[in-house]
């Protein structure tokens, strides 16, 4: 098991480029199951989650050729496909469940184990299954697997009880080849939904309204091969923005869409950090010697403050003057990083779904554990400013969602060493 050893660094400075979005590429790769021919997916991030999806697709009979040097995947689902997904792959990553909709649409039957992933909440799949059922599928649970069958899916009007990103994506993929029209209401409006819609439409689907709370899908008989570039990773970009702020640094981020991070940018400005657009990218200048100010955040579905940025922003607020309150409304178990930050000297108290943070003058290095993907990123950010050395274990969580985060931060002046335990 590898770990990070991180020492306090000077203010981070320089230029850094984000990768393609993890949360966008996984559903797009799953959607390739629907296409006939060899599609090309560009700006694919080199992540362990993408590797897991690659192995899962190959186990289903999909041909995948990943050119990591060019960040390009060529993918073809023209051969014989299998309807059952392997437990050892799906259990590693929740996004694996996204193959269910495409397989159901393409083959008329699918059997998938209940998914795994970060332990940040229950995240039930009932909304996915209600959608498939509304499209005419028969759902059956047995031995830890869920199966769905339908001779031909039929369009329906579906209202989601909660604007779930995964359910919106899975139902959308199932519906693109259903007979007639599907209207999906109260759906998620995240940029990753729009990216998936763009991929599907470029392959011949008829999806309208992605990015709003109502998506209309006219079913088509088949989808053809296509060429698609993944959108930039807004959470990676946000993490670099906080890295600049917490170290009083000055970083310019390229391959970033500021519109996707409006609430994060607004809260950084509240915290006394300058954020502005330049001809090179988005510049985040926290000014050496400038004091961070407290700020309250509340996570919400997009376009609200992203739950995937909550842990990183909390790390920043531990050093801000005054009292901050962080309220988590999306996942019920996403404060596991609090105990680890407290080991580094943070002053945080949990009250139900809120964390009350009293800013401290400094953090100190300690042995801590990455309890999940974003918690691990938060600990890395805190360690950049902590006195002494910080050791972060279980960093496989971080590798699931960030492309060479340690190397990119080091290029800006960080002092991070990846150590392989014997």
C-alpha cells in the first residue's frame, strides 16, 4: 500500500492543466455499449476508476483500446455482448452500475451486482430501478444481484423523487432506444449530464433538455459510432483553486470551465481570495500574507455548491479567521475527514448534518488516513500548510479520482513524496 509523505511548502505558483472529467467519462464509456461501430473518446483521464470501467466493459464483450499517451479510448460494442456484470468489478466502483441501462436497452436483459464505491452514504439504486420499471422492465432481486428484462422498452413519463445524477444517466441511456417518447422530470442538471447527452446525440440519439430539470427523449432504433471529447474535470479544477487559496499561492488553471464552478468561485471570493479570467485560464490569487476569512457553505445538487468540493473547502476553512459552518445535504456520511483534520489540529464540531469550524492559526503534521476520494484530497491540501510532515495512508482512494495529483501539485512547488510500503 502506498502513502503520501507531505511537508509544508511555500505558496504554490504556476500553471496547471486539469484532465477530462472522471464523472463524465464513466457514463460516456458505459453509453458506448449502445453504439454500433468503433467510437473514439478523447481527453480520457488516466484513473483507476477508468481502468475498472475498461475491465468491466471488456468482460461484457466490448472491445476497448486505451492509448494513455494520447488520452484516447477507442471502443466498439459491435461484437457479441454478455448481459451479466462481474461482482469483483462492480463492487469496486459505484459507477459500474451505469452499464445496466445500456445493456437493458441493447440486449433486453441485464444482471448486475449491487454496486460499491466510496463509503460516503447509502446512495440507493431504487431510483434507477423505478425508471427501468416505468420503461417496461421486470425487476428481480436475488443473491446480491439485480436483474431486469424487457422484450422492448417503451417510452414513459418518469418523475425522479430526487435529482440523482446516476439515475438520470442510467434511465436516459435506457430510454434512447425505447419505443416512443420518454419524459424524465426532476432530473439532475449537472454538466456531466449535458456531456452524456452530447455524446448520445452525436451517435444518433434524440435527447433534448439536458441541463434542465426535464429531459425529453425520442427513441431511435440504433446508435452509430461517434467521436467525442470529455469535458474538463470541475472537481479537479476546484481542488487546485483551494490549493492556491490554502497556501496563499497564485495558480492559473487551464482546461477549466468557470461556469461549472460558480458557487466555489463565489465562496473563495468570500474567503478573501481573488479569482479572475486571463488569456491563459482561470487565475486564483490568494496573495502572500493575505488572511483567509470564514465562510458558510451548504452542499446542494448542481448548480449549488458541489458535495464533491465540501471536504476540500473544509480544509481551507480550518485556517480561516472566525467561525464557519459547513452543512452537508447530499450524503449523510460525508464528514469522515473531520476526525482526520482534527488530528492535524483543526477545531471542528459536528452537529447533525453541519460542521462548525473555528479557524486555527496553524495545522500540524500527523499520520492520517484517506477515508474516501475527496477526503483524501482535503488531507493533501491541509498537509501543504501543516507544520512538520504529514503521512496519508489509503491513497488508492485519491488515485481513483485524480490524475497524478501529487505530481501536479509538486510542479507548483509542493513537497509531496509517494512512498511504497514494503
